[in-house]
């Protein structure tokens, strides 16, 4: 079977030779125009007067558009229709597009965009959580509150109580390929859009809406992205719409790509959170009652903030049974970039909240944090009780007891913990820390109707197979996994399968490739399409050679029907000549989902994916600098569709998660200007930040739910394995004294040093 | 301007070149060679890495901040010429496929070129060789595995370097110090361009026009290193990778700091002269050079003068350099190695320093006989910690003396807060660096890099 094989990425050879094409590499006809936005320099207020004459006069400029020149408001929002492409005169953040330059080159457009003369009427911006709370500036009319039982009496009746709060910074996606779109105007006012997007259907919908066209007049194609991570779920809308508008106005192909600094300034990032908690627990650290308040800075527009914040609430339990729990979620509107989807989609922030609680309880009781974590784990499937999540879904296959055992064993957790204890006693300046943290992540879109997918499969008369589905390829290896599924269905080698660019004219009405759902949904849809064609071939061959259609075997590139043994190509040829359709669509919708987001009750997830990570760090107590020394990861990918690609997701997710909680710091100044708007000032992990000892393993157990070949989604969950690094840093800090550890994220060297100083001083 | 060089073995002779056109822009827009990617356009991500071959070396370099005139006389190899003309893959390409080193693939061409350069140079320290290439997908583990797996494979024959092209004289690319001196004296408003790791960003990010540039990379004398009676005289055009080699035996801590300066790509371009002349308060060479008592050699036309390095930095953005005057060289006095350089940044590798401290403290019979301490990131200019030095000198070398410097730090420095660090953090860590120097000196463990799991 081709699935389950560790085949390389389908485009690996194109990648390593530089031949893989991204939007900016697509050959364009002469006369293609290039776009750039002119951006707001204030965070809040109005435009008093705007003079674009210098922009218009600049070399190479063909046109300059403002809001009133557009065919409509050109809304870019994926949710609330609150994001006009260009400012309507009011300004909401520094970086908001005000006007659009159309020029003969990318550089000419960028240069011209600097030349505007704009007078502003500034109002005082709402930047921080405190500002937003004071002004009651929020999305939805009040906080969302989910409760199970009443935690407050449980907290006060418990033997011990703690309260506290943690600040968790946001994160820039830093996809290596910046946002980009290219639009070719067609006859009949139709548009062909090439977009670096995770959501071609959304691009199609928004472009059609902006130009007052039916969706059939817009075709969107996405071959690949140079990274997405959620940052290309909605953030590409503006570029595609801008290109389409300019293409309509000029009749020329139009291309737009953000310069890296513009990308930082304009686009949304991961939501930063403050999470405060009150918790009551017993002598072993078992929680009796817990109350969370989650404050999310959502930025100026709604974008995907509501489901992001929902998912943060849905992961406030992580792997732990919480008998009584209250979660209050505040979705705050601020004059900053509109925070958006980012791998984990709020889940990671919710999880850091509860992991902070675990570490605090352990420190308070003087216990090993891992003991406290295990004490609170959901029950194993074999045991009764302690299996219901705060929102009512039962955790049926909780694998973390065994996974934790295995990881403790392979990482030598106990021995190393003791050795580190002794090492720290002898080393006054350097301190080591070790932590093992679990992940339980819910798989499915929480907006239930998004859990559907379509596919289109053609078998040609020479036996070659062309495959299309609604998912997009951003590096995760989705195309290869899905091709492996198709190859398995037809019993042929992978070389017979050609995966083609995602295209809204081939598969319509698709969902974003997000929520880790890509292979679950599209894999199933492709399998369904393949099975339809396979049954037709089988029926034809059974009719021709005898036997039953069910008895026809597709394996090893051969098709065997009764006494006939044909190559797959011969079978296809024979079916073709018998006038059998060799083309089919396939469709899938995830079963069993039922979710009421307002009450926070039901079954939002088809299943959970699990993981555990053990990380060791060393810190320098003089400067707060640190290194990751070792990481051992164990991740549940169900019955893996492709172990090599899945391990790639686990390793990459871990490093990205560790980066989020350590060095990746977004800093805004007090006027609301993002100061870290380039890789010179915003640091993602580099080669030296990968753990020198890095052991990664898959927990290879079939998914009890009937997913494609019993695999599990693997895109987002490993990201949260990075939490172990932050927890290990806390352990190292704790080794410096008797005070309470309090380490906000990202744990930059500066924050680590501050935490060390507090612990040393015993407060 | 007229510029001649080799591109993937083909002779290129460009005339009427816009001197601010970058190699990346030219490759992608004029040559349709789109394998070389733009990830940041400012030298920080390595997606645009190309191989540059010069008379004496083969380096990885960022095409996004390399201006076309800097190619004069060089040979460039891009990702398109890393595999054989018949399509056979280079061993690093094979290894990257086998080890699953690409996911989205956007960073991959840059990695492949960096790997091919390291491979051709026999450089096996993959972590360092690739620290200037960012990847957001893989977490680097498979890439490092691939680099290690390929490192023992022979260099393919198609990778042999072609002989470098003859270059017709181009007045704005002088070849001798004398012609540079004359040209700059006659055009004091000109902009000198050395490695362009600063100037390149004025172009790509500042969107500035560069006023009559003069390119320094072909000036032979600026690349000279000579041992003189006064010490080691290092030409202003010496790049950071060469500087690293020069310091490896003399002052290993300086060399280790330089290993973290920018990335291989940046170190192959950035020059010592540029790092001093730009007057940046966070340049990493001035603190150690000041701690070593270095002298700056300046030249204006035929007038030469020497300056103690710290006297060059007058105020934020202001240096003691006359119009038409340029840096010729720096002399580092010979001395026993007592230097420790501490570079502090959010990310360990390839990050600009929040604080860079250089300590050169000599102890005789238990007493401090000499203390030269200089910092970057603590003031508007690179600055000596004179008050601290004065407390130390003549006192016994012990913890009490370290403690006695407490107040002096605040009279030396009142640093600023910015996105890299707060003022408090800067001051605290500057103080603590002295403690670190002391503990290291008495044999205590203070080096994170020496700890293993
Ligand atoms: C990605 C990246 C990472 C970096 N990391 C670091 C780092 O870790 N540490 C650090 O200190 N810096 C770092 N820098 C900054 C930069 O590398 C240095 O400032 C560099 O030394 C400048 O040298 P250059 O040769 O490239 O100068 P150029 O950009 O060519 O010139 C800089 C300035 O110096 C002038 N100049 C150059 N040579 C002379 C001369 N001989 N006489 C008089 N004037 C001259 C130029 O006119 C210009 O004003 C980094 C830069 C980048 C892009
Ligand atoms: S594009 Fe990032 S270093 Fe050149
Ligand atoms: S593979 Fe995507 S950035 Fe490296």
C-alpha cells in the first residue's frame, strides 16, 4: 500500500533545484502592473486631508486609487464585513491601507507609496488590554462565559488556593514567502487569480463580491504557498482584491506582493492573551475548582477572532479533568493589526494558561510538576469517570497515560531530573531545568459546516491519474499524502498520480486548509472519488471477464478480474472503450459533530490528537540567556499516512512553538507602531536554536474514529509541544531561590533574568 | 556604470548599470532566474543566497543587498547551476530530498546554495554555515541531518570554479588606495560602499537614492593584513569572516563573538571599516577593539592621521571624519590575551546586540593593573566604562572589588530602552558581565555553550 510509506514531499525535487514556482515566479506578460499600498501612520483617527499628487507624479506610476475609486467597499473580512480594502476616512491602526498605487514595477510602486502627504486628526488609540477594558472596546456585547458547576465554592472549600495571571505574547507567522497575488483579467470581465492562500474559495468569494461578479466569473488557483501557518487563511484577501480591482481598471495583469516590512505592518498575527486564574486543589495538587479569565487582543477588525477565542476556551483544560470550571473570554478590540489564525488557532494560548496553573501548583506544594499533571489527567479509557470535558464531550481514547510512561522512559526523565537537581546545587551561575508537558488537541472546525470537502479525480485511458481536491499545499505535504491515498485506492505506484494545483473551477465551495483538517477531509473526499471510479472499472471488468465486481482486485499496479490479469493502464483503456466514465467527484463531511458555541456545549471535535514533550534547558542567571539542550517528543498521528512527513510536522511545530514562547517578541510603541517589523528585530528560531539532542517519535496507534486509514491530523497539535521549553525554563528559574516563579511569554532573556531576580529575592 | 562578472559560467558585461540595482532584483526581473528567492530583502533570511567566487575564496552571500557593481570581477553561481547541466543533482540536493529537508520549499534554494558552499569549502560545521538561512517549517533538524549526510561526498566536477573575468577599468570601482584617495578627495559628497550590509538596506528598505557611490571592494590595500611593530594592522576592507580567522588564536573570545556576528553571508560581506565608519552604537567590533586599545588609520587625499579608536566616536551619528576622509586600517596592539567579549541578544545567533561588552583586565599579583572595558548598546556611541575601570585599577581582584564598582556603572552609562531591551536590563547585565568575567577568570562555569544534556 502506498499510504503509510515515508515518501518525500511531492515537490521535493522542485524545491531543491529552485524550480518550484511561487506566485512571484510565475512568468507574466509584458505590461503586467505592480501594486503597493500607502499605509496609515496613525493608530486611530481620521484623514483630514490627503494629497496624492506626488504619488501620481512618481516615476512609473500608472494609477492611484482611493476608497472612492473602488467599485465597492471591497470588503476583505472573512467574517463581519468590517474590513474595507482602503480606509473610508477613519483609521484603525498603523499600517492600515489608505490608497493603492499601480505602477510599472514593484519598486516603483513601493517608492511612490512613500510620497503621500496626509493630514490626520488623531484620537487616542486603544492599544493595551487595560485600555480596551477601560473603554469597553470589544467584539460581541460582553464576555463569552462557559461554566460547568460552580467553581468558586469548590475553590474556597479546597485545601489550597492560588491565583495569578500570565501574559502570553502574540507571534508573527513569518511564512518565508510573503503574501502575494497575481490576477489576469479575462474576456467577459472574468478574472483568473493566482493567490498564495490557504483558502481559494474565500478569495474567489471576496473578489467576486468586490467586483459585483458571480462566483463563476472568478477562478482562483493555488499551486503552493511558501508557508502559511494560518497567516494565509484570510490575510491574502486584500492583495487578491486589490489586484482584481486594478486589473479591472487597467485591463492589465496585476501583481501584488508585500515587502517583508509591509507584511509585518499590515497583516494580522497570533492573538496575544492575558490569562488570570483562581484555582483550588488538594495536597496532591488535584484540582477541585478553577476559574479562568482570558483576555485576547484581537486588533481592529473581527477577522477570525471569535472562533480563535472559542478554541482558546476549548483548550483551557488541555489534558486535565476539571470538575468545576468557569471560563470567561474577553475579545478586545484594539487599534493594532487585526489578529488572525495561527497554527493552533487560540488553542496554544488556552493551553499555556492551564500549564501555568500546573507549574504553580507544583511549586506551591513542592511536588514534581509532572506528578501534578498526571494527577489531573483525564482518566484512561479503561477507567470510569473523569472523562468529560468542560464543554461536555467525552474524552474516549485518552492516550496520555501510556504516552507519558513511554516518554518518561525513553527520555530518562527521572534520572535526569535527579542529576539536574545535583548539578544545580553545584553551579551557582548556570541552572538547568527539565519539563515534560502533554498536549490534547481537538480536531475539527468548530464552525461545523466547514467540516466538508470535495475532490475530483480523473483516470486517463493510459492509466495515469489526475487528482484535485479543495486542500492547499503550504509545505505540510498534504498533496503527497492525498496522492498516496489515491495510489492505494487504485493499487498503483505513486508515479501514476499527478496532483494538480488547487483550483476553484475544479472543486467548488471548499473550506480553508486549516484546523489541521487537510488530510482528514480531503483524503476522505479523494478516497470517495477514487472508489467511485474503481467500482465502475470493477463492474466493467466483472461484466467482461466474469466474477463479481467486489472480487476484482486492484494491487501492485495490476487489476485482476477472474482469470484476467491486466495492468492498470489496460484496465483503464478497456473501461474507456466500453464507454465507462473514468472521472468522478468525491465528497466528505465529518460525522458526529454537534456544537452550540454560545452555551459551550456539545461535541465540537471528531476526535483528539495527543502528544508529549520533554525538554531540557540551561539558563545563565547573570544575563537570562539560555539554550535548549535536549528535546524528546512523542506524538500521536494515529496510523500515520506518511511517517516522514508527520515527523516533519512534529519537529517543525515544536521549534515554532518554542520560538513563540521564547525569543519571538512583538513590541509596539506607545503610539501603536509595531517596532519589530522585520527579521532584523523579530527573531524566529535559527539553526542554533534547534535542540542539539532531538528525539522524535510517533505514537503509532490507529484512530478509534473512522478517519482516512485511521490516521490523525498532525498540522497544529505538535506546535504546543513547545510549551515544554517554557515550562523547563520555569524549572531552571525555580532552581535559583525560594520565591515564586513567574515567567511571562515570550520568555526572552530579559524576562528570564527578571524572573530569576524575583525568585532569588524570595518574592 | 559598467560591470563585468560571470553568472553561472556565462560572461556578463553590463553597461549603464544603475548602481543601486541589487543582484536579486536583476536575477529575478532581468534574467528570469527565479530560483533565488526574496524572503526579507534585508540580509536576514538567506532565501536569496548565491555563491560568490573571488580570487581567494568561495562564499555564500545575500543577493538581496548586494549591489551590481560589487560583482565586478567576481563569479556568481545561483541555485540554477548547483545541479549538473544534465539535471543530475548535487549531493546536498539528494540529501535534502532523502532527509525531508524541505516542506514549503521557499527557503530551500537558499539553504541548498549555503550547503553547496560549505560542502565545496569542506566546512563541516553545518549549524554555523546555515545560521543565516531561516526556515519556518522544518525546525532545521532534517536540514542539519542532510548537510551532515552529504558532507563526505565528493564535490561534483561541474562545481569547479571558472577562471575570473578580466575587468575593464571602471572609475567608480577604484583598484588602489591612491586612486580611491584621489577620487574621494575630489568628490567628498560621494558615498563609500564597502560590503553594503548597511548601504544595501538604505536602498532596499530606506528606498534611498545613493549619491555618487564609490565601491571599495577592489581596492587591494584595504584588504591587506600586516604585522607591524605597533601590532596587527588590519585593512578596512577586511571582512568579518577573515576577521574571525585573524582573532581565533589571538583573542578567541573575540572570534567567538564574531561567529555570532550576522551570519556567514553577512560576515562574508561586512567589512571592518564599514562597521566602524557607520558609527553605530551597536556595532560589534568597536567594543573589543577599544578594549584592546586599537588605533584607527584615516586618510584624506594624501593626508594621513591616526586616532585612538574611542576618539573617533564623537556623539550619536557623529564621528571624527572629515569630508573625503576614509578609514584605511585599524591596528590592534600585540598583547597577552585577557579579552572576553560578551554579545547579548534575544536570539543567540545572527541577532544585533542589545549589549556587547568587552573586558580586557590584567591582574598582577592579585591586583588589577590594567582595565579596559568598552560597551556597545549602552550609550549613543560605543563607549569605555571609564569610571568602572578607575574603581578596578589598583584594587585586589576579588568579589569585593567587583561589588565596589556598583555605582560607577551608573556614572558611566545611562542606556535607553528600545525593542531589544530595557534600560534596566542593559545596566544590570552590563554589571553582571563583569561578574561573569571574574567568575570565568577564577575557573567557574559561566558558558552556556559548554553545557550539554
Ligand atoms: C543581516 C545583518 C546582520 C547584521 N549583524 C550585525 C552584527 O551582528 N553585528 C554588527 O555589528 N553589525 C551587524 N550588521 C550591520 C553591518 O553588518 C555592519 O554595520 C557592517 O560592518 C557594515 O560594513 P559594510 O562593509 O557592509 O558597510 P557598508 O554598508 O558598505 O557601509 C557602511 C557605512 O560605512 C561607510 N564606509 C564603509 N567603508 C568605509 C571606509 N573604509 N571608510 C569610511 N567609511 C566607510 C559607508 O559609506 C557607510 O556609511 C548586520 C547587518 C545585516 C544586514
Ligand atoms: S531576501 Fe532575506 S536575506 Fe536576502
Ligand atoms: S521549508 Fe518552508 S521555510 Fe523552510
